């Protein structure tokens, strides 16, 4: 015969783990991208919940008002961790957009399944590159380890991320533009020199149709600059990731 009193701690642990994992999967790249089918994302969330549930202590009855408040806190913790990592990826995507505009490819857009709209092709290319880098560097395993360790440093029932933590997230979001410039700077500097050369040519030969001549040259040299600048992409992304990991550890008290 099942004893409901003995099932309550198990149910509480399962609910807290599901809340924190669900918040992470809503915001974090790779885990929450709309590119993956919904069934796969749901399966990943359930597997992570089953693995991490033994680490979550049963703080209170999940069916009470206090239990609902704890559940909201778990969602907030997971979403905050995923949002910080998402900002690092979005900085790289913004850098790709800046490169595309510099090489006159800002109008080349394609459907973005992640956001439901359209985004520049180079932006999605950069995002795909850093996603592969993230997986190659075992970033997904590191994220799961951080989530598991968060149940020790920030157990359910404890005060969740406070105003100071949310303020730190907002300040980190301000670094998005600095990170985007760092990603796009090598290619943008090369293309700036190309545009300065065209400006000198327009002064020397005002009758020349620079739009017809300059556009294919700009695109061709832009691809060369893009290929050369990809060598600096891992370093820029690693720097963004390092700041993101430091903030995520700070949020969970690690």
C-alpha cells in the first residue's frame, strides 16, 4: 500500500528539479532552440529532471502556496542561468550582422526558426559556428554540471536570485554590444580600409560608377576578410563565455 506521506518528498524533489530544468530549457541555447523538434526538447528536459531530482531536497509541500512560490523561484533560477548564456550567443550573432552590413550583405536574410522571423545570413552562420564550438568544448556538459551543483549552493526553499543578481544580469547584457564589436572588429577593420580606398578612387575619378564597380569588389573582399577573421572567433567567443560562466556561478552562489 502506497503511503502518500512518503511520496511527498519524492514529488517535491521531482517538481523542484523540473522547475529549474524547465526554466533553463526555455532560455538556454542548444537546449531550448526552436530548431530542435519539440519532442526532443521535451525528452531532454524529462531526462535531465530524472537525473537531477535526487539532488533536489524536498523543501516544502509542492501543493501549498509556499510550494508554488518555491516552484516560481526554481523557474527564475533556471531561466536566469539560460538567459546569461544566451546573451553570449546573441553577442556573436550581432557581430555577424555587423560584418554583413559592412560587406553590403545586410539585405541577405533568411528565415530564423529560433526567433520566428528573419535574420541576416551571416548572423546565423556565426551563430552556427559558435554553437559547434560550444558543443566541441563540452559546454553542454559543463552547463548540466553547473545546474546540478546549483542544488547544493542554492537549494530549493532558499531565497532565489535577488535584486543584486538581476542587476548583474542587466549589466552583463550591456556587454553584448562590446562583445559583438569584438567579434566583428577584424572583418570590419579590413572592410573599412576597402571603403577608404573607394573614397579615394571616387575623388580621383568622379565619373566612375562606384556602385556597379564597388559592390562586387566589396563583397569579394568581404568574404576574404570574413575567412581570415574566423581565426579570431574562438578567442572572442571564449572571452564572452568566460564572463558568462563567471556570472552564472555568481548567480547560484558557486
